[in-house]
C-alpha cells in the first residue's frame, strides 16, 4: 500500500495537501488558544467569552487559510519544478539538441516521465548519428563511380586514344553507370521498405519455381565462376508479394555466388515444416569474420572491400526488412575459409 502511494504523484499530492491542512489548522488553533488563555484569565462572562472566542476562531480560520495556502504554494512549486524543467528541455530537443538529459530520480509518474524523456533523447541521438552516417555512406558510394566516370570520360577526349583503350574505358563507364543505377534502385527500394509494415500485394504463387527462375536470372554469374549448384526444392505454394519475396532469393543467391571460389558449390534448399517455409542458401566461400558478423545487416556495410564494386552493401538490409514484413526470421552461420549459410524462415499467411 505504502509502495503504491509512493509511486503515484496524485496520491502523494493528496497526502501532502491533507498534511498541510491538518498542520495549518493545528498550529493556528493552538496559537490562538494559547493567546486567548494568556489575554483572558476568567474575567469574562460566558456570553462575553463566547463572543471573544468566536472572534478568535474567525482569526484562526484566516490564519489557517493563509498558512496552508503558503505551504501549498511551495509544495506545488516543488512538485511542478521537474515538469517545468522537462518542458524547457523539450524545447531544446525541438531545436535539435539530443544530448540533453534530465536528472530526477523518483518512482512516481514524473520520475517515469523523466526516464522516458531521457530514453527518447538517447534514441533520437542514435537516429541522428545513423542519419549522418547514412548520408556519409551514400555520398561515398555515389562519389566513387561518378569520379570514375568523369576520369575515364576525360580520357576519351584524347584524339590519339587507341581502339583497345577506347573500348576498355567505355566498358568501365558503362559498368559504373550500371553500378549507380543499381545503387539508386536499392536505395529507393530500401526507403520504401522502411515505411512498409505489411505486404502491399498478396497472391498465391509457386515459391520453388520462383527460386528456380532466380537461379536462371543469375546464370551468367555462376557460369562465369564455373560453380556447381546443389538444388533441392520442395513444391511450395506461398501467399504474398511475389516481386518483393523474389528480392530475398536474388540478393542471397547473388551474394553466395559473389563470395564463392572458382569451381565451388552453392547449396540452395527449401522445404515446408508445419506452418512455415525454411530456405537455406549455403556457399563455400571466404566466410565472415566474428567482428563483421554483427554488422552484415547494416546499410552499406560490406564484408570484403575487394568485392565493393560488385554491390552497394544494401542487399542484406533489404532482405532483412522484407523478412520482417512477413514476420519471418533470418539467421546465418559462417566460418572464415569455410563459407556462409543463410537460413530464411517465412510463416505461411492466410
């Protein structure tokens, strides 16, 4: 009971008000009674004593109101002071200062409000850091291919340029423009997914056939590295956004191909277990270090800088967001030099 009272500002305020009222009345009545007894020693008749005592009681009431009001004013000021401080701090947050923190410890509602305020400023500060980091990463990713395009375009102005160099430079420019196009497409896709919480389009489709079509789309890449594909796909009918879900397989299989060694094997399996689809994509590539494993779903993070020109670092962030939209899970295991295995679990939806 006492703990519940201490956790409520309303209960504490009520108790303080009752305490102040009792104290004010007690002090006022005691003072006026003592004053009455000091000034009058029984020389008054009963009727005169009643009249004088009535006047004293009126003065006692006024004194009680004045004393109680003064004490209540200071008590309310004490209670409202942290609220005023939170209000002023909120104005500073509105100006963009997310470093501000409130120092007020209590178990009541104001204490909880203060804790939530500090949590809010901490999260806003983290978001601001991520925003600046995102802008920095975007600037870097865009600047690199643009600088490359500019440099080779200037070289093409050389009238004595050989045909071989001309072809090489134009191919580089084409590759860099494709990279820019891929980057902008992924950024737009990820921006849209960040504000999407449910699938926009829902229909039944063959998920195993979708994965096979994705493998065919990437045939040029896995054929170039002479990779063997170990494919084991159960017949699965799934309900969802077909184009959106294909991005999962496209990014994961493309990553497996990218990080696989020449003449390696990529394993692509999918099966139904009770109320979910479990897809497993495994490569025998370079693997991911323990340090990098906690960051692979971050935007623009790339495990191997030597492959940075082959991607934008947004693929896994897109995959994770799509899986979350479908209330699914994505896990992975990886060892350096042994390869990486991604496991996607998608629950069946009505």
